[in-house]
C-alpha cells in the first residue's frame, strides 16, 4: 500500500526518469521520459541488474491514468521485459501492484538466471518497493 491517491502514484510511477529514485537497478533514461508517458511513447533506459549493465528499449502499451500502465522492452541481445502497474484506491491510499516478467535469450543469461539471477531480481524488486513506500510516506 502506498500512502497517496491513485492519481499521484500513477503520475509519479509513469515518469520513467524518476524510476532511479526508488529502483536502484535503473541507471537513468532519456530526458523526455521525465513526463508521464502515454500509450505509444518510447524511451531508452540504462539498467544494472544482477551485476550486468543493459540498455532497454521501451514502448508504452497501455496508459489508463490512475488505473493501469504497461510497457514492454527489448534488449539488443533479443531479451524482452514486460512491466505492468495496477492502481486501486483504498481509504488510506493506493493498492499498487507491479508485475515484471522477462525472457532472456543468451544461454549465458538464462543459466545465470536459473542459478542465482531470479533470486537476485526478486530481492532487488522487494528493495525497490520498500523504497517506493518510503517515498510516499514523506
């Protein structure tokens, strides 16, 4: 649960340039990603996850203010990422649901993911969500 109205949470989370403020895997995006991005918008993001640096090419697929936002990314190696955000009003704030799925193409990344990578990504995601909660408690 995030202690802010769904409109405020949506506005903040759909500005990819702000992701680095709460998710340490995000190293930054292009400047135009400072705006809340609508469906069809594209941007690039630099990440470091499981110790590996990658560039993601994102395209926003769904943008329903205060309800849901979805984007898909590709990487140069053919790997893909799907990100879904859902927002629901609660009396004390917003129930925020984040779903991240990914498919890795290089066999070396699939092997890393199968051994320790998936656990590390889960840890990174939990840390990011705790940071996000702290942001909305201020």
